[in-house]
C-alpha cells in the first residue's frame, strides 16, 4: 500500500465517508481512517439508522394495537417480540454499513483501519504507520455529553447507544434532556409499553425550534402519554438492583425530590470528539465549546488541515456534515461550491414528525426583520383526514416586503419529507407566491404546504 495520498479523511461517518467518496470521484487519491470495525460512524452504527429502524418498528406496533381498528382492520391480540425487533434493526444497520464499504471499493477509497492521529502537518499516523497527505480532513464526529452526578453504565443509566440495545421494555424510562434524540428514543419505548418521563432544564422542548411548534409538540406528545418535567435539573443518581433513584431540583432553585426509574437515558446533547488526534500539540484553534475553528472553506489555522461535521460550528446533523464533505472535496479540486446554511432542514422523527428550515419567528423578531406568516392545519387537509393523522400544521414565514421565503416549520405526518419543498424554495430564493402558484397533487399532504403559502397573503382556499 502506498503511504502517500492527496486526501486523508479521519472518520468514516456521513461527513467523512461522503467527503472521501466525492474527492475520489474528482480524481484524487483518497484514504479514510476509521477505528470501528464497520464504516458509517455513529449515524449508521449507533445513531440515525438504528434509531429510525426502531422508530418504524415501534410505530407499526402502536398502529396494530391502537389504530388499525379505526380503519376496519381487526388483528386480534398483538404481542411484542423485542428480540426480533432488535435483530431487524441489526440487519438494517448491517446492510447500510456494508453499502458504504462497497462504495469505498467502487470509488477506490483506501480504508485505513485503526485510530488516527496527526503527529505533524501533512502526516496521519494509524496503527504505528505514518501516511503523507496534501490535505487532511478531520471528520471525527461527536459523543454524548456526560452529566455530572449521573454515571453512565449503559445498562441502567444509558446514552443513546445503550437505549438502542435494551433487551426488555423498562417499566419507567426517564429521559434527561428534551432534545431530538431523547424525544425520539422516548417515543420508541413509550410505544412499546414503557412509562416515560422527560426532564428538561429549560422551560420548553427543543429550544431551537419555533416556539409555536414547540408548544404544539409538547401538547401532542403529552396526549400520547409522555410526561414532562420542565424547568427541572437532575443533580444525582443512585443505581441499585431495582433501578435508579434520581435527585431532582427546580432549575431556579428550591427543595430537592427523588424520582425512581428502571432505566435513565442521559441525552443532554453532544460534543465534538477530537480525543487522541493531537490537536493541542499541533496548535489547532478551538472555540469556547471545544469545536475546531474553520474559515468559510473549512480550513483550520494549520495549513492543509480541514474539519467538517460535528467537530465544527453549526447544527450536529448528518446531512449538514455530508454537504460540508461534498463542498470541501470540490473546493480541494479547484471548484467553487457554496453551502447555504439557511437551507439545511432539521427533523425530529417522532410521530407526528417535526421539521424546520430557515428562520424561526423568534429569530426574525430578534433580527428586526419584518415578515408575514401563513399557517394551515392538517385537520383541513383531505389526505391527512384519510390517513387519520390530523395533528399539527404547516407554517411558512416570508419577508414582508419581498415575499421571499425565510423559513418554514411543520409538525404533522411526514413533515421530514414535506420540508424538502421549502428547503428548495429557500435555496433558489423563491417567494411564498412561487410555492402557492405551483400545482400540488391532490389529494396529498403537500397541499398543506401550498395552502400555508397561500395563507401568507391571507388567501388560503380550504380554511
């Protein structure tokens, strides 16, 4: 094996493997360092993919138990085979990670197996061997943030990794943190029979979300049986044979209380994973949150060293990392790519789903931007009624003067798919009228997007 490459990418998650593949497509000699036994990083192995597999399976279970009868489908007694459900999840993960390995071979990307470090500019060390590279890309991802006083053992007190591997349904699952990951995994185990309590330090769920959507989200999840303890902090945890005893305190201060749980999921966020890379010796600049500082082309303060994905500023989203990987590879090839961060959607894959792109109302108010809002409920959408999924709405925000779409926020069925239309609208500078005058198929959920766009000018047709 040659020890010299045009590009060496450290980390084979969505950002890293996509960057490596795109660089290889552009004619560069590329290697990718990965210490896991499989490619795909956290996302494919213990994150996005396995969690969505369990979300899908648990939705089917919920539907069979509580919803099919409304459609005249009587299935009799419904039972859970958790072992088979977990096995299916493993099969889904296996197929995905093998797919990445196939793509590496197809595109002639060399997989350097082992833990990588950067002993000097232009050098990457893996398994005792040093490789040379014109360009080094750090795409090492992120890890779960620990909570002081709450020790993770991945059995009783788990991160998202352990929450994906539970062998029995807990009687009471306590989720610490009201963000994307905690709400998704809380939904999985609630559907499968667990009592679920979510504890959040702030006064609302998913604080970056549009406030109106956040309030509706909390109300809908509450109707599903999830309990919330907002403005509450966890200060300690004692683990015993019969479960975990948490110590809770009001966020603003006050008397402590105890809460018993069978399993506790610590999901208070993620932080960049840069351990062992040798960044301190290189003098790589980090910000106050431990993220690698980069310029508009993902370059660090060290010549020839770049970073993308969860280790730099911006939302920790797999698709954001992928787009950065593509943009960086094309930049290294001499092209002039551009990434519009206002057109990167975020999705919570509960049911109903929650999706957003662009600015929230709160952001626009803070920035002093005059805007108009159009909203349309799924209750008035024919397809949603036929499906029996009428919770939620679509909200579109447009500039008051130019009508340019500035943001959209959807809570409802297939919101993660519907948001793509508005992401494209923002990318191409479309107006709400452009969306409103585009013909949408009937009957479809997408019609709710069209109606919300019409509502920006107060002319929705079906409400």
